[in-house]
C-alpha cells in the first residue's frame, strides 16, 4: 500500500524542513533542493502536488499489499535525475550516500541510527510511474508557484518568447545497410529465444547467420568509400544473404509455438523485425542496384525508436539531428509556461494551437517568435490579442512591413527574444540534449520531467538570491 509523504517525527530521523542549503554553491543541486523544500513546506502547493500524484498512482490501485515508495520520494528522485542529468546508477548512489538528498527525501538518520537505503530497481520502477499527463499537471503547479515568487503584482501580464529545438532520441546514425543489419540480428536473436525454449528444428546455425551478415554489412560500409562497381557487387552479396534469411523466417514463422504470453510477445517482435528486414532489403536494392532516389516519407531512421525524425535546421554543427522538435514558450521570468512535442509539424503550423492553449490561461502583453513561425494568417490572428507581437516576415519586406519592423518597440522586443536560446541551453543541461530512455512514451515522459526540473532550478535560483539578500541585511543590521 502506497502513501503520500507524512514524515513521522521519530527519534533519529532528520526533518525535511530542516534541510540545510549551501547558499554559496553554484551547483544545480542546492537550487533544486531549495525549490523542493519550498514546494514541500508551502501548504497550498503541497496539497496540489499530492492530489495530482494520488490521482495517478494511488487511486487506481487497491489499498492492500506491501508498503511502497511514497509519492514525495518518487517525485524528488525523478527531479534529481533530470536536474543533474544523471543515470539511474548514479541516482541510486546519491540516494544512499548524499546527505542533503537523503534529507530532502525524508530518509536521512542521525549517527548511530540504522540507515534507510533504497534499492536500484525500486527507484527505476517507481520513477517510471510518472507519465506525461501527470507531469504536465505538476508543472502547472510549479509554474504557479514560480509566478507567486517572481511576480510583484498578481495581475501582471506576461512577455513571452517561443522557439523550438531538437531533443535527440537514443539511436545510432542510420543508413539503410546498417538498419538492415539491425533488423537481421534482432530477427535471429528473437528466433534463438524461441528455439531455446522449444528446441525448434532448422535453426541450429543461427550464430553463423549473424556472423556472415555482420561481415557482409561491414564490407558494404568499406565499399561505400571505394568504387561504385565494387559497391554494387558487395551490396548484391549482402542482399542475397538477407533475402535467404527472410525467406527462411517466413517459412518457419507459422511453425513457432504460441502457448503463453511470452510466446506471443516473441512472435509479435519477430513479425515486426521481419517486416523491417523486408523493408530495408527493398530500400537498399532500390537505392544501390536500381539507382532510385528514395522518398523521405518511406525512410525509417531507427527500427528501435521508429518515431525518430531526421532534422536539418541549417546549423553547421550538428548538421543533422535525430529526434523530435520540442517547442517551448518562456516568460520574462524565464519559466517555461508551455511546451509541446511537434509531430512532423512545421513551426508555422503550430502557432494557432499554441495560442489557444496559452491565451486561455494567461494575460499576455508581448510575444516574440523567429521567422520560422511567420505566416500571414498567424500574424493577423495574434495581432487581435497581443499588443506587441514580434513575428518577423520571411523574405523581402514591403514599405509598411519595413516601417513596422523598424519601430523602437519592435526592435527592443526582438532583441530580447535571443534570451530563449540561453533557456534552451539550460534545458539541455537538465537532460534534454538526448533522451536515454527507450520507447516513445518514455521519451515524452523524459521531456516533461526535464521541463519540470528546469522550472524548479529557476525557482531555486531565485530563492537562493532572496536568501543571500536576507543574510546580507541581517549582517548589516
């Protein structure tokens, strides 16, 4: 049975409220702990936080069974992982041996009292309970807390900036021949699982299949740097071997037993890898042997993370990024008030849905975009609601547009837009440079947790400045 966090004031257990923060530190961790401490000790936000977590984690389950990790610890561990951009192994080590982290978790004990330790798999399994929608709700509470701390007036209007960047997925650089190799080796590995369980005939030489295909794949890679004639010969050999494997799997597939859930999972995986194998045999043959140019829409950039997109943003380094665009909107306090993963969507097509979400929640006085977001319809719509809109036009300006974009107010707001680049850079330091987690749902969860960690870090930095100023006043007095 899982609980929210109600720390027992027992002898030897240190209180969360008493967590000491090193105000001189420039590390990310003290700022995060300061923001978490504020979130925990403020009754209003504490109640909102636990209500959201209970609705997701506790209510759908029966109130029986062993005592699980409490809601506060799950939330804190997830935020520490993202804020420090660390692996689960390091998170496990810090949770067991870092005093400040253990105290904010509510498990730190005095000297001489038995130490409470967390298990690695418990940490991994519990942090993954937080899904995208739940974390978005939590981020709303964090942003509200941030505005209460930053804003001098409750009704103050926001000055917004919007931009997008690529969060990379955990994939290697794709070529059709190495994706063909991935498909082949995973097909053979899945068959080995089945034959190990049922001793199916006909696959005694599965290791030999893998060894020969790997050798041919390497030959293709080496031939790509040499003459076209040699490349076609090597690719032909590779394709012949791959086609033989595909034919053999198609023949054997109906004979594999289906007796339990594990068999169905293996069967389903094999069907997927076989589909990918056939697809990349076709793509490689069309490109090299037949000399066709493959349409972008037919390409797959990872058989493991099929949601991955090929992104070229005109940058010199990196020229190509593999992942998805994340659109973020920040305010004058550098808090991210809105974010969205863009599903094969151009920047200028995302403006109207973005405006619907933001303008229903906040009062906005100014809003800046870069040229990628411009369209005549977008500008006309937002001008109805925003007094100071900065959406530079692509291409040549007419006389009226030239006058508009050279007004003093427009230029000032446009110059301030570059601040979002530093926000994006900090987001990448909160883990959103590359997602290490597998699967699209975990990719989305990871991004949302990263945005939460970013906002908490910003709030913690503000609280640290306030605490330093208070200390200085006390010394003067």
